[in-house]
C-alpha cells in the first residue's frame, strides 16, 4: 500500500541520508497522511516525488538553498505540484541545490553539501544535485528539478539516473523561483525513461498563469516507448567530441553510439557550427535575466530582512549583502554589467543574435536527423572542492547541455556505463537532444537505447 511504501522509504532515507545529504527537509508524517488517502487508480497514485527547493509547495519552506529565503513558507502550490497531486502523487521533501540554481556541483548551497551516492567524496553535479542524488541513492522513485543550462541533465549523468529537460513552453513555471526566464524549464528525474515520460504526462500543459506555457493538444509521452532504433536517424555533432573532455567518458559515449548503430540506427555526422559560443552567450543572457529576477529579493517582500536598518537603502543593501552567496552576487554583477548602457549593445544584444544562430544550427540539423546523440558532461563527477575557486572551469561543466536551453529544444540524459576511478564506479551519461516539442519521439529513442 502507499503507506507501506512511505514506511519503506523512511527506512531507506534514514539509512543513507547521513552520507548523501540530498534533502534539506522531509516530513514523513505528512507523507504518511497523504498516503492514507492516496487513490492508486490514478497514474501516479501514492508515489512520493521529491521536490527541488526552488519549486513552491504550499505550507513548506522554499529557500532555493539561499540564506535570502531562510524561514520563508510557500503560500501556494506551483502548477507542477497541483498537477502532480491531481495525478495522485505525493510531493515529498525539499531537495538541496546550488543557491538559486546557479552552479554545477550543488556546492553553492548555503546549507549543506550533497554527495554523489557512487562516491561520497565527489559532487553529485548541479544545480539539481539533491534531486539526482536522491533518485540515485534509491531514496525516492522520482524527483523534480529545474534546468536552465543543464541542471537536470548534468547531475542525472553524474549520478547515473535519467533526467529530462522538456522543451521551452512544455511545462508551466508558475511557482518556480525564476533564475533566467527565457531558459528555465522544470523536468523530472527517475530511474528509467518510462518513469520520466509518466511524470511528464502529469506536469505538462498550458497554464494561464505562465504565458510562456504552450496550448497544445494533450499528448501521451509514453506512446513511442517500447520501439527499437531501426531506421532512426541519429545526428552526431562533431563539435561535441572535443579535446579536453575526459577520454574515458568519450570512449563510453562512443561505445553507446556504436550500440545504437548495431541496433539499427542510422548515424549521420552533423555540424552545429556555433556551439563554441554557447557558454559565452549563456553567461551573458542568464546573468542578465537573473539580475532582473533577483531584484525582487529586497529584504521587504520575502525571507531575509536585515536587522535594524538605518533607512530604506540600508535595508536593501544589507539584506542583499547578507542574504546572497558569492556566486549569486557574481551573477548579479555580471548581469547588471552586460545590461548597462554602453555595454548593452556590445554584450547583451550581440548575445541574443548569436543565440538565434545557435537555434538555427539545431533547426538545420533536425531537417536531416530525428534526434542528436552526444555526451551530457565532459567529465566524471569531480571531487568536492576541486573547482570551487575556479568559476570559469565550473562553467565549462555545462558545455554540452547549455545550447539546448538557448535553442529551447528538449533533451534527456540516460546512463551509458561506468568508469572506474579510485576503486569506485562512476556513471557516464549519454545525451539525446530532440527538436522543440518532440518529447514523445525523444523519449522513444532514449527508451530504445536503454
Ligand atoms: N550550471 C549552470 C549555471 O550555473 C546551469 C544551471 C542551471 O541549469 N540551473 O548557470
């Protein structure tokens, strides 16, 4: 029964959580109560789903792993939560992340460091590191995360689970704390592609509260599962097999691609010529949008408020000084810089133009292929602390995931094997990228590979 499931989950979480530390908080009593009345005839009836701490769940804390929101309680459910509940699921717990989803290792959380379940001296990836680690450590069957530049796919790859970034417009962001609004999407983590498809069925759809959510006919995202790869045209972008990536990761990904070919897929070499600009363009557009989105944290409306302010300006300045961590401040400074008069044309406007070129690269590719296959991350999970003092190196962790957000297309990371390192097995992820709104086919291809 769903109540038994919660009891089993509690046992598992209490056993592994001291090592993994994926959850910022969890409430078994509330989950048990919800389980008592769960309707198991519904698609996700009684299934507990872990929630990244950036998505509002009524009555629970929602901090985006920032001190800025310590003590904040959500007054409402995000649309994805309303939809999960309607499908019978039980939103469960708050999962750790990089502060305001800025990072690739979950080390930017103001509260705790989450560990990779395969080797607890290593990072789980980020920014949705808690969401990935909780699934990989078998603490919950599935979770929700958010992906602005790779934050679902990269931690899924490093933790060895499946992570899906839906196309821009597929899922409502109402109730998601905004990072970069032209890039953010909510998506699922699970152990299989099929489970991700079931979660997408639950959360997708038009929402009048998010004007970017698209009004499309209801689709069953499991409809193309269970097929094979015969005749499927898979594009291999030559720009995604670069010097500097881990040779063992590359070998695993190449082996997976050969398996796709052996299973009947037709491999097509393609070029996405503007790939080399993706990271630069992203860090202009994402920081610009973040600087605007984070202006609302002023010490008045939400969460943290500086003690005994001298005047209004002192209240703003000290609340933000004390509330935001250093990576968030770095992004705000970069973002306000690229938007400032005199630099706007040189950086922000130019980045928008190159973004269009990146999107067109994909459109041209999808004239020739059904999906693109490439690595998710250039590296294995790295040791905790290795890159914290080198932001540029950290930014390169998303080199293979960022372009999909800039183009608005959908992408999924599935496990494709392990590499041994220091006596531990570390997972490698294979990424499939689909045309915008082509999730059903993307999931079909990923499922066929799996
Ligand atoms: N790592 C990227 C960043 O720090 C992407 C984060 C994300 O997708 N939320 O911005």
